[in-house]
């Protein structure tokens, strides 16, 4: 797969109270969150970058995220990553990251920087 500016990948997921309880237990929290924990939202971007775009072999270098609203439990969330810049000479890809809920309300947005040297033929440098 060649990478191109504007290329998009997205995934939809929802998190239940049980997911929040499992997160709380793993994080050592005393109370179960009443909304989706922010690291679970961030995990959607990690999934997309490591599995879909750029995909296997991607190394996460930097993530910047701003949360605009809380995500409700059992509400579908749509996470999207968009390629915004390619630097093939350094094997770097910059991406915009956005997560919205089912009503289109922005939950989080930001940027990611990944290193893709291990991705075969990722850059189309014709």
C-alpha cells in the first residue's frame, strides 16, 4: 500500500460499563468511570495506526490529543486518522486524529507522528 496525503482510515467502537470497570481495575482506580476513560479513546487511534493506516510495522513517535467532551458509555464512537504530511526521506508520516460520537459531537482531536521504515513500499516516491 502506498501512502498519500488525504488518505483516511476509520473505525467505530463503543465501550460498555464493563469495559470501564476493567479499565478502572487495571488502572488501580477505586471508582468505575461513568464515561469512557480517555485512554480508551486514544487506543482507537493506536489501533488505526498500527493495523490500518499506515499499518503493521508502524512505530508511534508522538501523539497530541485534546478532549472536547466526554464520551458516553455504550455510544458508538468513530475514530478517524487522516494523512496530512509525508516525509519519505525520514520515513515519517503526520496524521490528523479525530473522534466523534454517534451524533457527530467532537470527543477528541489532535495529531500523530509515526515512523514507517518497516512498512514495505509505504511511500510512493515516483
